[in-house]
C-alpha cells in the first residue's frame, strides 16, 4: 500500500507544475435551462445530488458500495489560463492516444475538462463530447484554485468563482460539446464552505474521488497500476489525467488496469451512473 502522503504529493506535483506549469435524488429535476446552466431543456437530465443545507453545492466522492462491482474512471483535462504559450511551443496538454485506448478497450469514462483546454483543443473537445462512450464535465475555465493554499495554484477570487465555472460551460459549448454534464471538479480537489456556497444555485454536483491514481508525473506505470488496483472498491471513482505532458504513463496504465479490473469482475461506468445509483441508495 502506498502511503497516502505520497499520493497527495503526486497530485500536488501536478497542480504545482500546471501553475508554473491537482440526501440524494436521482430524479430530481435539473435547474431550469439558461445560457449558463449545464442542462439543455430537450436532453435527458442527468442525475444530480440534492443541495446541502442552505442550498450548498453537494459533493460526491464515490457510489454505493453495495450495488455491485462498478468503477468510474475519470480523467482531468488540465490546462491553466496562462499556459497558452507552452501549448503554442508544442507541449501536449491533450492525450489522443489515451482516448484511443479507452475507445479500443470500450471503456466508458468521464472527462473533467477545463474551459481553457476546450479553447485550445476544440476538435478534440467536440469529438469527446459527441461520443456516447464519454461524458464531458466541468473542471473550471482557468484551473485556478477555489481555496487558498491549493498546491501552489493561483487562486480565483471568491467573487469570480461562479463566473469561472460558467465560462467553462461557455467554452465547452463553443467547442461543440453538446451536453456538458452538471458535474464540477474543483482544481486540485480543493474546496471549502465558501467555494461550495459560491457555486450554489448553478445546479452542479461537485465530484471528488476515493482513489488517487498517482499518475501525475509518474514515470513508473507499474506503480500507478498497483495504486489503482489496491485502491478500487465497488462504487469507486478514480482520478487520472488526460494531459500527456503532465501524466505520460496514463495510457499504459489504462491498458493494464482495465483488463485486470474486468478479470476481477468490475464493470466500468460513467460518474452519472454512480450518482444515479446513489440517488436510490437505501
Ligand atoms: Zn486538474
């Protein structure tokens, strides 16, 4: 078992590098559609969690443990607001080979995409958004932190948090993602009551995880594989990255982890399915 501190360090490393560069209701009606709302009125509305006390944005970490062996792989498509020059000079924040592997292995997955990434790679964002195998959700526009002291990431002012999430939805739609999901992943996974309050009323469910893959800046794919296989339980949400320069082993990890988890009886699902299961949990 790899100590937790090491896993946190890996996430921290990714966040830091990217800076300079880491009561439920399944049938609850989604919020009314508006230019900034994630759901479109004609689509089937994805399951979301009911808001917490005072309308606080709900947080989801994993699905029920007693509903069979399901696991959701999630991939953060990270890119911070100030990384355009690095992309222009040839650094790959995308990872088409990873997406190709997921397709070849027929693995459904959820991609948490920054708006900045969608702006940089609109064709790839559209391709992901139109492929029913994937669901595309929101990872902020800027990939700046929503709390202080989040692995060295620059911080979004509290008054602009909401706008940053809405701007990401605008970028995803502009790229051609037809139905971005009402799920939001905080950059670095950092949030507090103020951040949850700032996003209340947007209709999003914040999605964390219970398994850190440790793929950020990993050079030893086997160690990442072991960390995932040791960590997965029924209902788990695994966080990985869809940013080749910052997570170069992820494709190899997926090609090993997927057949092994299937051999152990696991079925891969999207985050929406786990949230839907949670909505009918006893
Ligand atoms: Zn991220």
